[in-house]
C-alpha cells in the first residue's frame, strides 16, 4: 500500500469514528447501552457492598447514597424517545429500582440514627477497618491501646443503654445487629494481622479477647432492651410492625399498582365471595348442603399416613406436567422437568411455614417424631391430598421452579427487578387457570383448590387491615380460622410468618393481586385472540420477573414515557365473575 493511500484510509476511518461519536452524543446512548448500564450497576453495587461491608455504618450510607444518585444521573443522560420499546421498559424498571433503593437506604439511615448514640467508637473502629483493608502496617501496642479503649467504651455504652428508656423491638434488634457487625469487622481485621505482624500477638491478643466478650454481652443486652408487654398487643404473643397507610401507598407505587389499600380489600372480598359460591357448589355435591366447613372437615380427614407424603408430591408434580403438555399451555423444557427435587421441612420451620415451600427444591411440611400429637395431626390434616393438589404445581411446574428456571435464561438483566407480585402472582395465577381447565378431578379436589384461593383472598384482607392499624394479630388468626377454615395452629403460623417472618409488608397480598393482574391481562390478549395461551405464557416467562404492569406494557406495546405511572384497573374483570 502506498503511503498516501494509507493516509487517506486512516483519515476516512477517523471521520467515521467521529461521526459515530456525534450520532451517539446527539441521540443518547445506543439501545444496548441500557442493558450495559444495568450490568455495570450490578457489578459496581456488588463491588461496593463487599468493600463497604459494615452495614449499618455512616460510611456505608454515605457511599451508597452517592452511588444511587450517580446512577440516576447516568440514566437521565439517555435519550428515552430514541430507545427501543424493550429498552424503554428496562429504563423504567431501572429508574424505579434506583428510586426504591435510595428511598429504603434513607429509611434505614433514619433507623440507624435512632440507635447510633449507643454504638461504641464507630468512627475509630471504621478507621482501623479501613487501614486493614489496604494492608497498612500498624504497631501492635497502638492497636492494643485502641482495643482497650473500645472495650471500656462498650461498657460505658452498655450502662447508658440499661439506664435509658426501652427501645422498640425493631430498633433493639437493629442495635444488636449493628453491634454484631462491628464485632465481626474488628475480628476480621484482627485475624488479618494475627500471626503475621511480629509484635501483634503479644500486644493485642488479650485486649481483643476482652473486647470481643464485651461486644457479645452488649449485643445480647441490646436485643432484649424493649418493652415486651408494650410490643405484644394481644394474647397471640405476635409482635409486628404496622407500617401505616402512607407507607403502604408508597410501596404499592413502587410495584406500579394504582389501587389504594381500601380498594384492594374490597377486591379481595369480592374474590372471596366468588370462591365461597364455588365452595358451596362442591359442598352440595358431597351431600353437606351449604355447610361448607363440614365438607372441608371431611376433606381434611383424607390425609396420608406418616411417611407417605413424598410419594403424593411426586405423583401430583407429574400429573401437573402431563396436564399442561397435553393441552399445550406452556413450554416446559426437559431440563426443568429433570432437575427439581424435594426435601422435608423441620419442625422449627413448620412453625412459620406449615404447608409447602418451593422452587427447584419443593420443601414438604409433614409430621416428624419430635412433634406433639396435636402438632402431627394438624400438619397431616392441613396437607391432605386435596389441599396439596393446588400447592405442588404452585411450587414446581408451572409455578416457582419453572419461573426460576426461565428467569436464569431469558432477559437476565431484569433479574434484579424481581417482585413477589410477579413471582407469587404467577404461581397463584396457574391455580386460577388449572381450576378453569378442570384440573380438579372431584368435588374434594375442588374444595382443596378453593380452600387455597380463599386463603389468598383472606391474606389481603388481614394483612392490609393489620398494617392500616385496624386489626391485631389475634383478630387476623381468628379471621383465618373463621373465614377459611384453617386449623388454629396453621392460622397462627400463617400470621406469625406474615408479621414476624422475613417478608416485606406487601408480600402476602402479592399472591392474589399478582394473579389478578396476570388473569386480567390474559383476558385482554388471549380471550380476544391476540395471542394463544402458550404464546402468552411463554412471553411472560421470557421477560423475567418484573412488575406486572411492565409485562402488560411489553405484551401490548403500550406507549411509554420517562414519567410513566400505571393506572391499570386490573380488578375490573371481577364484576363479571
């Protein structure tokens, strides 16, 4: 190649690159850059979480508040109108996620500020941890002086706390956790130097031992520094944390749900009334007339002998898979059918999960030898074959196992936006669809499936009334026993799980609300011939776990804007039921 030819070729390439840069700047980042932004965010958040690992701490809050605000600014540089529809969806999901994360970070910081005055030497301890992270050499004698001082500060803070008014149970647990976090971080830093720095062991071993013991004692004292009588408002002994109407509305907005709590309670009552009418039909078929609780009682007596439940679960799982494939309702990959398995729930777990849990592994609640006779009977009665008919496919296929299997393989950039309104809503939606398709083989099966549908409607009623401050935990237990026919111990476990378990305040309403969203969308697209059922179900699974309003936006190609707010009245279909 001649020199002048090479020169003109290089000049042409440079002009093309400059033109491409101009186009990118003028139109915003390319469509693929939305996914890139999300991917980089997830990696950056993970790196920062590992670096600023002492949670809670001012250092952690400061860094992540800056991080979320920086990410919001980056997102706003995108030209929304020039993005593809799919990337507009990702933009809105990411925007919602960032605003949500920032809000909850600031909420947690307020809680941290309420207890921070009881934390010993947080700034000095964090400085020591930071020096360790970068491997700075530190004189053993100096570290010994620090730890000796921190030990005395822990003792002072303990005395201060014991003389102070009781905290709320939630803040007491939070303080105890913050103390444990400091202890663990100091211990990790101590382990870094121990045995490697020549004078470290001689100076630091004894002061560290005293400091660790004082931290452990302080964490125990802090955890119990609340007024138990004040926290427990009724005879149930269950202590929760009602969040109030404003917070419910805020969290519903993050889920892109346009109903108020009161409207959702009304919709749930309508769902319950429909289910009760169906229950009465099945009760009459069994010869119990309108005494549906007597029919329910009869169904509960069909429980299997101890040790036989796994066989039932396997049979019900295979029955559901065959039923779906014979009717061509959804794609089920062979590997998904091959890779699920089961395990048994411990008696301790059954105190808060008296039925099934699921995913790739279905977890079975059934009696063990350590339970009392009453506990054994309630477990068997509450997990009889007809009740299980609606639960096994909820946990495995087409429920949680199938959805998790697909989430790992399609639109994976959206996995960080997962929501129980999609996850639990999808699994319960299939109970709707299979009931319509006569998956139940008998009146007993229908009663079993309807029992769970009643239960999901009741969850909305009791959990929202509790968080609105209208009901106590005991009223919630009594409601489940009366309106759904729960065994008392199972109702108590359900309420305890809802208010003391590791679940968000809206988790229990997500089942029925999410199912109604999917069902309403199915009516709009499948019943009117825009998609067949298999296309509809596959499209949902291949767009990952996101607020269902965004599923609707994708499947209907809804016009979107950066300030999108859903006004979807998905409960309207109930009026025609």
